[in-house]
C-alpha cells in the first residue's frame, strides 16, 4: 500500500469514528478534548460536529491554519502530557488524539503515557477516539464501524 493510500485510510477511519462518537455522545454532557491540533483539520471537523460544545485543544504550539484555530481561551499550549494532566476530571464526553509521529520509538514512548492522560479526562460513559492504542483499566475497547480496519484507529468508552 502506498503512503498516500495509507493516509487516506487513516483519515477515513478517523472521520468515521468521530462521526460515530458524535452520534453516541448526543445525550452526554461535557466538553470535547482534542489532543494535538496540527494544521487544524480535525478540529475544524469537530467544531462542525459539535457547534454547541466547548472544544478544548492541547498542543505544543499553535501551528493551525488561521481559519482552523480554536478560540484563545480553548487552546492550551505546551507539552500535551503535562498540560492535559492538569485537566483530569474535566468530564469530557469525547477525547480525540492523533499525535503519532510515524517513528516507532517516539510513538512507543507516547503510547506508554497516553492512556493515563486520556482516561482521567473522560467522564464515565465518555468516548475516546485515538490513532494509537490506549491500554487502561478504565477504558473499554469498542467494535469499530464497518469499513474501519482493525489497528487503523481505536475506539473506547470509559467505564
């Protein structure tokens, strides 16, 4: 598979899971949390899905396109691991994280701490959509929607 095909499949999986999560959290209170802003494409999709919710975004620095930036009060700059940990208990209905680098050593290091950041952000019954696996006692892995290949993207609910 070419890198372009792989990217398209990853983005399609991300979109499909975020759309599924949007259906599932319709009756759940709480903000949406985005770990990793990047260029802002996913944030832009999230604000389309959740126009009435606060979307809190964490990233090392603001690098999104001007039209795809969160409001200044909804952007938390700095190392995601440290900054998001300070928001434990926020009661998020959804946490999305797509912060993989494509470098196995760096991604393995992120996987080692990411679930411990994500789970405490979520309210019980809240959902996590992630580009990396999240192993945590409070997170239950969910079946993926049709068309999303196992291991391409991950879907969880907080117990």
